[in-house]
């Protein structure tokens, strides 16, 4: 059964993080803003990625962690909670979706766009290969044992560039990438409530369906599989 995992990535509006969101425009197009990187000053900046006009003054030259990257469609994952096993079990042909918070900078013309901010699917990787690192919980080949192939397939990934191999490296096929228009997961009236079109499609990693009563769903790692995955792909299209 084909599987899909949905991860929250990119700049966040909480002052604990970046304090701002990527923009979504009137037609539903958007800009994905990576998170800040406080540890590797040699990383690219919002300016070098052509994103300086979308961030507050004072942030344009700050280093950012550009991951996922959609030039060669790679993603490096570092364990957050107990999700590592579920992501590592993705097979070629499965999907890794990325949701991100986006904020309106102009009155939207699309009825599905929240006039303030919301969570949207912004892109995905259709898995072509996956490498599992030196995880104490998973007896898989170490990334270092496949160093030449990793450097060839993942050379543009932020983790590989700076030499801090993550727990997982995932490569997407040629059909992967950013979406031309963001697909809303939030309700157009309340960003904390799930859009009715995807209620019953998404669930927690434990298998509990997400519904209108959940208000922290966007902070979780979600999944869908089988018919639910087909429905999500149809919705995104």
C-alpha cells in the first residue's frame, strides 16, 4: 500500500522561531522560506536565495537551513519525536509531503485562501531512494558506507553540504518539487482548523483521524495511505 508522510517545514510565525511566514499571493502562488540556521554561518542566506524581499529588515543576510531543497529534490531529516521509524519505512514510490505556514500579503482572490495565514501543502518528494544514518533504533546501512552515492545524489542537500549527516536522507524522483499553487490544509475561516476537504484523509502516525476538533494538528507529523493518499493527491491536483 502506497504511503504518505506530511511534515511541517519552513519559517514559523512564533517568536520562538523566525517570527514570520512565507507569503502566499492572490492567485495561490507562494514563496517557501527556509528556517534560520544559527550554527553554520556558511549557509546560504535569504538574500542569496532571492528571498530578501519577503523577510523583515534585518533578516536578509542571516544564514538559513535550505532543507528541503527543490533544485535536486532532497530532504535530510533529524529525529524530532518518535517519527523516525515511520519515515524510514517509506519505500520508493511513496510520498513525503511538506506543509508550511503561509501568510496573505494582499486580499486573496481564491476562496480557499485564509485571509490571515494558514497551513498549506507546498510540495512533495515522490521517494526514489532513502538512506538511513547511524540510528541506534534502526539496523540499516549507515550513510557513511554509501558515501560516494550520497555525495552524488544529495550533494545539494544542506546537511551534506555542511557535513553533518542527518538520521535520514531522502531523494525524490523527477516528478517531485514545489507546487505551482499551495494546497490549503487550514480552513479558510480558521487557520487552526482542518479544511473540510481533507478531514478524514489525514491521520496521526498512530492512525487516529484528524478532525475539526483538533487544533494542534499542524504541529504534528501526519500520514495518509491507500485510498486516503489517492484522495490527497487528487485534492492537491
